[in-house]
C-alpha cells in the first residue's frame, strides 16, 4: 500500500512539474504585399509558424505594425507557450 501511494504521488508530481516547465516566449513574423491586409495576414502566419516550429502554441498577438514602402511591410509579435 505504501508503494502504491508513493507511485501515485510521484505521478502527480511529474504531471504538475511538466506543466510548470512550459515557458512563454515572444516570436515575430514578417510579411510584405501590395495589399496591407495580406501583408499583415502573412506576418501573423509567419509568427504562428515560428511558434509551432518550436513545438509551442501561439497565445495572443502582442503588437503589429504595417508601413508603406514600395510595398506594404508588416510585422507581428506574438506570445508563444513552449514546453
């Protein structure tokens, strides 16, 4: 009985510490297009791909910026939870 309760306690500790090891990082994405909406959409997709590439989950967009040069340039900054 004592061994079983120790196993259950250890299993719970591993589950709790596994979720506590997740970190929140920032990822950025960039896009360009002749249309500002498409440039921003590409920047968001680029940031999400960067997050998923690290094995993480995109949480929310922190900042975005669109500017006009010869084409529209967009940047998007996201928080990302990675294990």
